[in-house]
C-alpha cells in the first residue's frame, strides 16, 4: 500500500483484510459519434449537491459489493470540502422518483475530467439503465466543453464483471493495468470477495 492516501492507512494495530486487485485505467479522447443519451421513460438524471451524510449513504450502499472503501475512511471535513469543490459534479439517477444510482466527475485535473464513481443500486442493476446512464455521464463531460483534453476512468477486478466491458463499449480505451494491494479495515464491515482476497 505504498501509494495509498494517508487518511486511508490502517490505524496502528488495526485488523485488516487484504484485497489484491488489478486496476484498469481507461481514457476517452473525444466523444463517440452518437446522439446525446436519452434516459428511458420514468428515469431522470440531474446534477445535485449532496451533504456528507446523504453522499455516504448512497456511496456505501452502492459500493459495498464492489469494495468501494476509500470514501468510507475519508474524514467528514475532507469529504465535505471535496463535495463542495466547483470541480466536482455529482449526478443522481431517479426512476419514478426513487434514487437508482449516481456518478461523480472531477475536473480537478483539467483539461482532463475523471469519472470518480459510477454505480447503480442493486435493485436497478440488469434493467437496461447502466449503459444509457454511462452515456449520459460521458455527455455531461463532453457536451459543450471547451479545451477538454479527455475523460478518464478506472475500474478493477473487484468491480461488477460488466464494468470494464461497459466502459469499453461506451468508447473508453484501456491504456494501463497495475496490481494493487489494499489493506481494508475490518471495522468497515466490507466483505472481500474470494477472487480478490490476498
């Protein structure tokens, strides 16, 4: 965990479970040649400003099966500052008024914009929403942008098995893979899947 963020390092003597993952980095230099994404009937995606508690609840629920853990250990004041940054955008997907998923982009590395997180609540996976919502995320970055060099995202072997194929189908191109070891604090209550357990 040599490159792990300081706040994510386990406390001295803390019990952890190790995950060994392959992280895949992807990039899109220009938007795909297609019409702008159109959400299906009853589904609405819009940018929203979430408070820390609302963000954590959504992040924890959606990310638990896929080992999203870094924001779980990020201090509240740091997360609040992050969410309030003008470079960060959080979009919420609602289906018939119910929250179905979210994505977060960050232009802090402009002229590149990173897709930090993208996911659906479990009840909405497999209902044909993921691809159009991903296309919507791409459109939110590229449409009307001036001076944008590209959009980036990464996924890993702990993620949903359709994550990488969906990113590739949306127009992203893989450019790097790295092996990482994560020592995840047991206090978070996350289950490390057998296929990535170190």
